[in-house]
C-alpha cells in the first residue's frame, strides 16, 4: 500500500492529464460534480457527486455516426474513438454500478461497441468513504464504503492524504506514473476507518427479490404510482439505469445519429411506431422500474440492479425511491 | 396531533363517507417523520392517516390531472396549492365541480435537508413560531432561524392561504406582495456575464423534466419539448437553452410562483430567476399588480380585437 499527500494529488492529476482527459470532483454552485479537471480545487467533504461515474462512461448523448448526402449518394462516417480518460473521486457504490451495467453492455453475444470502447479507455480512481449520508444504503445492498468492485485504484482518505491501492493492471500503471509522488504507507488506519464506517440504512435489503408471478398485479403498484410525477430524476441520476434511445438529428443534407439515455418513467417510453403505447399507465411504468431492478435484472444477472448510492432517496421530489420500496416490499403482502 | 390536523382528518373522512369526494389528496406518513408523502385517501381509514405539519412540502395541485376516478376529488390547499388549482381551472384542465378545496394557512414548509444540516441529526418534528423554527431531534429541541430551515420556495412566498376554499381548517391570511430582489441583481450584470451565468446553469441540465412535471402551469396534454421536430433529444448546451427558454416563455403570465420547479430540479438550476424576470416585467409593462395570481384578464393569454398594440407588421391596427 502507498500513500500520497493531499498536496501532491493535483500534481498526480496534472501528470495523468498529459495523456488523458482527467475528471475530478469540483464544486459548482455549492454542489459537487465529477467535472473535466483543469486545475480547479479538488472538492472534499462530499458524500456522492451529483453525477455518477455512469455519466462519464455512458454519456447522456453520444454520436454513433455522422452522415451527409442526398437521396442516392450518402457518406457515412463512424464516430471517432473516445480519448483515454481518468476519473478521480467517484465512490465505491458508483464504481460497482458501472461494473454492473458493463455486464449488460459487454457480456454475452452482443457487445455494445460504443460502451466497450469508452469503458476500456477509462481508468477509475475511486475514493472510499469516510462519511455517509442519511440516504446511503450500500451495505444493505451487499457493498461497503470500501468496496473494490469496478475500481482500478482505491484511495482511502485520511487527515494528511490518501492511502492508495492499485486493484487492476490499469491501476498499477497509474501508480507507475505517480512515481516520485508516492510514499510507502506507514499504517492502515484510513482503510480500516472506511471499511468500518457505519451506513445509516442497514439490513439485508439485497435479499429482497420479486418475481413477476408474485407481484405483477399487486395493488401496491397502484398505491406507489399515485404520487409519482413521471419525471426522470430517479433514472437519470441512477448509477445503474442504462436504457437507451437511438435517434437522428438532421440539418439539411447532414446529420448525426445519436445514442442517448431514455427513461422508463416517461409516458412515451414504449410508444411504438403506429401509435401503440405498451405502458400507457403510470402504474405500469413505476412497476417496471422496480421490477426491472428487483426481478428481471436478478433473473438475468444474478444480482439486483441497485448499489445503494441514495441519489433517488435524496432527489425524488416525492420520496418515491428504492430504499423505500425495498422496505415496503419486505413487508408488503404478496398477491 | 394538532387541532388543524384532527379537523383535516374528520373533514376528509366526512367528505369520503358522504360520497362528496371519491379521493382526498393530502399528506400521509412517509419513510421518516420529516418527509411526509403525498397521500391519496379513498376511505375513512386512509383519511385517519392524513398528516398536517411543517414538513408537508411538495405541492399537490398537479395530482388533480392524474385522477382517473369518476367522482370529485378533495384536496388540501395551502396558498401555493390554491394558486395551482386556480391555474388548472383557468386553463380548463380541471372543472370546478370536480374539486373540493380544503384551505389551510401555511407559514412555510421546513426543508428536511436543511433541517438535518442545521440540527446535525434527523429531525423528528418541527414547529414554526414567528421568525423561528423549533426542531426536535433525538437529542432534544433547539431553535433555528426560519430562513435557514424553510424550503427556498417558501421564503419568497406571498400567499400563505388559498384565495378561496370550500372548507377552511383555520382563518385565512391575506395575501402579501411578491418582490423580485434577485431579478434586479441579474439585470445589473452585462450581457456577457449573464450569458456566462446561464451557460453554467443550463450546462448541468439533465433534461429529466422534473421542472415540467412539477409545474401546475405546464400541463399540456402533448408537450412540444417531447417532440423531436421541435427539440431533438440530444443533450447540448444549445438544446438545454432551448428547453428552458421554451418553458419559461410558455409559462410566462401563467406561472403561479410556487417555486416547485426549482425545488424539484436535481441539478439545482435557479429556474425561478427566469420566471421572476417574466413576472416582474409583466407587472411593470402591463400594470398587473399580482402577476402570479390567475386573473380574469391574462396579460399574455388572451386575444382581444381592440388590443391597443397592433399585431400586424409595422404596428398597424388590424
């Protein structure tokens, strides 16, 4: 285990920035975002950045290809490959979330090339947690404030700087580039503090499973959906939501095919060509969000699609969130 | 239980039992005491769980659009809810005979996040007393200034009570006057600085539509911002500007100043600055004293053949 003094962290990011786009936690109007880093103060004292790691590896919109031409003669150009990027300051829950959706995009017979290219061009330098928000529930989801999943390097913050541990080959390369900035670690206190940090919402929420046969027509969904406003706050902040839309944006004879996030809570999410909407009711859409995370995803991947980051808990304007639903489902009578 | 709360429960129970309403919309128990949930009581048992305390935050008027039940709907209305209901009635999205309004006077709602920060612990209850808020946590009750505990949207509120109601839980307070202090501050900056300000704000927009979905004036059955021929789905600064300008222009003259858009925004974009700018201009240009309260003659919302301003090119009268 190595140690880097807090004052040397900007030097490390500067060094990494020579060959990669560096992202770091930066305070913007009072809240911390993982932002392109150009020497700004590196924020501390935050629990989770507003944007999860997902947003930088699977951006909200990205170009798939560009096209130009008329009816008979069309030139198509593929989007240029992503530049290498290093992201410092995401949390262990988000790194696990990124790994969780990487399985969706990269496992199995169909690999999503856009995602794969960017994921492989990305190095994740995660900072373990020394504080938890009231909304945090990573432990209940089988993770912890010091989980290693999805990270290349793990930083354990202490009063003078960080203990640094490389977890992958890409992580080892980062440490090589950091030569001269690192010292040998003299203790293990910061790591233990992260590992032992209590997380407010505890319990075995990750054993909650819901099979559609049991729960599909349960009146609970109607009850839950009544208060939903059908916005996309939960899905867009979620580090494990990954639904995608593909669309063309054309100006005159030129255009771009874009791929971007979609949201199962929007009323036209399943609006088909021809006008049929497969989920016209709010109840159906709300139910889908939770059945996806607690039933369909576990059926396909053997794990729930939630890492307990607490963003939906903090940001849903009407408290319709995963922690609450998991609590409810533990109690709710199955139909 | 406060007197108002027990009155609310018995009133809602009565309305439901007599069949005067099929659903009563208010607040009910949430996952923690400081976050009551929007609540839809459909029987006396549901009515018995209604809550009324300073943590009741979200606005309720928009839920009137959702209701699929055949009978009338009862709804708890603070000043902001009342204006929201008036908005939906004025825009003919809800009909008067389907709404039963139970008015209550609100002195501001306590933001549970602010309360947590102030008290350093999860708040269990809150009480408003003049300019102070009494917050109770596991370790006791302490006093904090109102401004550091209430939702931002409540700090500039000029409408503690709805303007009318079918039943009242307490004495309504007269409306005050809305001021626009932040608008002047922004106007004093030059165009470049204003542009830089809005660029920073809108560049964080996620286009999650939380603002639109929270807004009682943003209730079109089909929204142009969902249609790619008007606004494509690409997230870019240009498109985000387009999104927010379209929304701001569309609610100009109809915004009720509830501030729920800004409250709902996960990116904390100060949307009320835009809305306030429009309201202040409407006040100054059209002489409308209370630009956020629905009125018979909407300055930007009606056609009038004898309009003093010409609408043809060159300003000629039609």
